[in-house]
C-alpha cells in the first residue's frame, strides 16, 4: 500500500511539473538573451506627400519599466541602413521578463536632446517641396506592452512571431489641405493649360513648440509664420466654361488660432487673393483639415460653410490608431 501511495505521489509531482513547464514555455516568448529587437513602420496614407515607411530610417525610442529602472531605456537611437530590413538600436536593451509590463514611446525625427518631459518640435516655413513637407511630419506612438500578452491593435506591441517590438508611428501633427476651384475667367488670362497659381500660403500658425513625449502634450508654441504650401495636384479646365482645380497642402502644429488670425493667401499671376477665417480655428493632432475655396480675379470665397475635418491616421480597412 505504501509503495502504491509513493507511485501516486510521484505521478502527481510529475504532472504538476509538466504543467508548470507548459506555463513557463507559454510566457517565455522572448528571443535568446532577452534582447529587445525592433521593427517599425509608418501609418499608411492614401495618396499622401507625407512620411511613409520607405522614408523612415531613424527614430527615437524610450522604454519605461516602472518596477525596475534597470530595464528602462532613455532616448535610444533606432536606425536602419538604406536597402536593409533590420533595425539597430544605439545600445543593447533587454527585457526583464515576458510577463512584466513596460511603457514604450517612439517618435520621429530623432534628436539626441529629447527627453520624456520636453522636446523641441517644429515644422518648416517653406513646405513647397515634398522633402520639406516630409521633414515637417512629426510621428509618434506609445503603448503599454507585455510581451506574453500582445495587443496587436495597439500602435506598439510585441510580435511573438518575429520576437520583436512592433512600432507603428502615427502622424501626430495636423494636415491642412487647400482645395482651390478657379473661376472660368482664368481660362482666358493667363490660361489654365498649366497651373496659373504662383504660390499658396497658410498664415497665422506657430511653427515651433515643446512636446511632452510622456504625456503626448504640445505646449509653449512660438514663432508665428507664413507656411508655403505644397502643390499636390492640378487639373486644367476641360473647356473655356470649365473650372481648373488645384490642391495644396502643408503640415501645422496642433493649436487654436483666434478669430480673424488664420488666413490663406493665393497668388495668381502676381496678384494676391486673401481669405481670412472670421472664426477661431483649432487644428487637432492626427486630423486632416480641408478648406474648399473658390478663387476669381477679384474674389476668394469658402465654398462650404466651414472647414472639413477628418481623421488623418485612418485608412479604410485598417484599424484606426485611436486619434481623438
């Protein structure tokens, strides 16, 4: 009888150990040496002149471990060489365990002066070429991450298959789109076979600020400036009674501008056409703001009652990143 009891007890211990091993194997999803590996991309846009994944070769990364500061990492430079697929961190980072939660913050463009509390950000005053509008695109994402329990709908999560931290950077500033319809009088002089518009300026926004990476908050806006917009598209009038159309765009820092302080200037054949918003206007993070303006030789009017505001980070068929 005693021998039988010993056999039963040994079997129970074996089963218990096997169960523990299974649980341990499930949670141990980290790569060898618990090294933090990174994969990154930019939130995809539809027909956008802003940053795309193929443009991204560097960004900054913070990892906060609230329970063990030895596994926290401040402003590591994450880079990828042209033609390469693997990302490299400026120094090696380690996971403490697969079951311990950390908070991850990622941002672009990288600067070695960045801290979690306050980082200088800004947009270019001249965004008339595609490179400068991309240089004005501030990207950001943050999420709590527990490797053993990945939440793939978060912008930052642990990918068990690649054993890497998957980072999707979203567009954190605000896009301004100026949709222009030209009256048919321009079909005669100066003609619309080519774009008759010399330049378009967005006026009244501040182009510098501080940004809290930890709190995702913009503060201390400064340097009110004209922004020269990028000509994204142009369509000539189909006939002498038709209307040529043009779309210009730029990126602005999220902010609120008082009534009569935000305006758009359109220059055609050297002549200025000025539209001023009589109301206060607010540009929000991750939003796309479209102004539809009608331009005549001696007029410029808003075609709709107000500025159209839509999500900038949302694409049909793709889960949104949770912009306000």
